[in-house]
């Protein structure tokens, strides 16, 4: 899985990531990288947190969605997007598409299943999108989005598997090295691989010796299992505190599988308990509320006793989409041993 001697950026070049950065400027927050005193002392390292929790939608996915919609407007003209954009997601990606489209003056329809609770639907509508409720599963919601593309001329904004999406997420990598040019290692949550692929491509292009570490859930780690198998494979979805890291990578994956294979140096999986402890830790010591997916880097360092002594580290704190009940569950899990 090492990519030391290849040119990074399979389908995503540093130039594309710089173009993404220019497009999203002013639409998306350039988030701060803060040093954690507590974690630095605890692990005898220099540990920095990239706070994507400060994005207006609470997660980094706004970068990719904004870049893709802005690029399509640039390439085809605003009029070509008059029918609107669509996706099927109730989480961070759905919110990102709703917000980005609204900012860029493009209509958006977010397809969700009828089982999605009203408060989640209201949250997406509040960002300026139309929510379409169909069927009783995520698959049926996705079929509806596909139908809107085929029959109503809408444009699909995928959650990760697209060079424009990955390039948008990759802007995090540029910012990381602007703020800390001598980073040794970056820990990044891994699901579909838009985040790790894009950020990794930027980091490896600018600073090839930097180590890119991916972290996934202990069960349903689709990208990791696909890399092991040498091709995209399907996995069962399991309920997790890190639910933003669930889901497959698509059996017809055409971008992020190859990209992650190229830019990721090593990989860990983390238990629910380690995620729970990391979530509580972030609130208690850093006063930052995070979802489980955002702290898998910290969970990995703790659970696998990864030796980072003396290193300059960044953890991508990817989002804060967590319900209070879920946080309560994390707190319970973290306290009962
Ligand atoms: C989507 C998401 C991830 C994983 O990103 P991928 O591009 O799917 O690998 C990590 N953390 C949060 C908070 C997310 O919303």
C-alpha cells in the first residue's frame, strides 16, 4: 500500500486542487489548525487539529460539493444547471449539496427515504434545498436521484467518487501545509475515500515524505477491504458511532479506489469504545463537539498505541454531525469498562 515511488494524484493533480481552492474561496471556511496542548503532552508529540467542524454545515463535505457545482457552472454555464442538482444523503453530504447549491444559485433536490426523521428533513430544507421522500431505504432514495438525472435533466453530485469532489476535499491538504509546512504525518478518516484521496494527493505532491494514515471502522471498512481484495467489494453496513464512515465505495468505483491506493501509506481500524473515548476526550479537553467519524485518528493512536513520539502530527477533525442521544451513547460506552 505504500505509494512512495509513484507520482501521486491519480486523476487528481495538485493543479486541480489549487483550482478547487480558488473556486471555493469565499464560499467555504478556511478552517484553523490549532495545537492541542493536552494531546501533545499526552503523546509526547506536536499534535494539531484541523477543525472542519467549523464549516457552516459542520463538515468538510462542503468543500467538494462547492467545488463540483462551481466547476460545472464554469464549464457549462449557469443555464445548463437550471434543472438543478441532486443527491441521496441525509448526512453531511446532503447538507453540503443543499448549502452549496443555494449559495451558487442552483436548485437542489435531496432524495431521502420515508424513514428519515422529520428533524433531519427540516435541517436540509432550512439550507435551501427541496427534500424528496421516497421508498423505505437509502437504495430507493438513490434510485430516485438517478431517475431525476435521467428523466428530468438534473445533475448528480456524488458523495466521494469524482475527481472534482476529491479535489475540493484536497484543499484541506494545501491549508495544512501552509499552516504547518513541516508536518510528519496526517491521520484521516476513510470511507469512500474522497477525503483521504484528495487530501493525500495534495500532501504527497507538496511534501512526498509526509506519512498519510487512514483510519476506518472495525466493521464495514469498505475501502480497506477493497484494497485488500485488489478491487472494489461490497460490505455489510453496521451501526456505528462513526456512521459517516459507513457505506460502500461503489462496485463501479472509478476515482477514489485508485487514488487512495496511491496516496495512503498505512491504515488502522478502530473499535466503538475507542471512538467513544475519543469523542468524550475532545469535548472534555478541547471543548469541541465532534461526531465519531471525526476522531478516529485519535482513537487509532490510543487503541493501537501508535508511536508518534517527537513527531509533528495533524488530525483531520472532519465533522460535528452528532445527535445528543448519540453523544450520550458514546459517553456511556466510554465510561463503562
Ligand atoms: C464523509 C465523511 C468522512 C469520510 O469521507 P470519505 O470521502 O467518504 O472517505 C469522514 N468524516 C465525516 C464527518 C464525513 O462526513
